[in-house]
């Protein structure tokens, strides 16, 4: 087989394995345990965290029918944060499973979240519902892709040069209630 045919075959196979609508550059994600750790570290620098959180930090991790296989993986990674403190506050992690976008708001309200996370592998209506709820409630919405940060999520953990990279949507910092010092902003890729 010629090298051109081989490369075309690999590209075709990779294209078939990608989730619908996901650009090839976003298939590579930072391992979830590293994402959770980075998010916890960044939240520790959030000047509004104790005011927004009260006595504890409650992080909601959203999954849906499309990302059901991801649910256990997300729980394994983010539940480790429950054993830690962020800015001297205990952490609770809540799994929110929404089969429809409108379930995100009701479950998030009931859980009294002060931070919400969703993966780019979730359905578009779930992603939009998470973002709408976070913006309405002034709650930081975290994700795992630059594409979602460009859509309006305040913070994402992406990959750049095969390394984890923080991505911050500067226009969403205030509307989503996040207050980060310049020292953190300098470390991130900024989306305006």
C-alpha cells in the first residue's frame, strides 16, 4: 500500500471515530484527574470563592446520555477533590446526570452548586443549558476545551504543544463571578 493511501486510510478511520461535530484538534484532552487538580488550584485563587461558596465549595459535574460512558471517569477524577480543601473550605462534588438540557437547571439548583463542569463530549443542548444556568446564576462554568471557552465558558483546560493549558474567557470572568489575580491570568491563554 502506498504511503498516500495509508495516510488517507488513517485520516478516514480517525474521522469515523471522532464524536459528531468535534474538530480533530479537540479530540486530545488533558487527563481528567489533571483537569480536576488544575481546576481546584485555580479555584483556590478565586477571590470571590468564599463569598460565593459560604461554608463549602460544591462542584457539579454534568453528564448526559451522550456522555454516559464518561460519567464514571469524571466521577473517579473529580470525587478525589472531596478529600481536599480549596481555600480552607471543604469540597463536595455532585454528579448531575441530565438527559435533557432543562434538567441541568433544576438539578443544579437543588444541589446548590457554586461551580459547574461539563465535558465537550456532552450533547450541545446540555452544554448550552450548563452555560445558560451558570451565566444566570453568576456561577463559574468550567470545561475541557477551547471551543467551549470561546462559546462562553469562563475556564477550560485544553492541550497546547502536548501539554495542559489553562484557557480563560476574559469577557466571562465577571459575569460568571470569578475573580482571578493577574498572576493566574498571565499563565493562561486568554480568549476575549
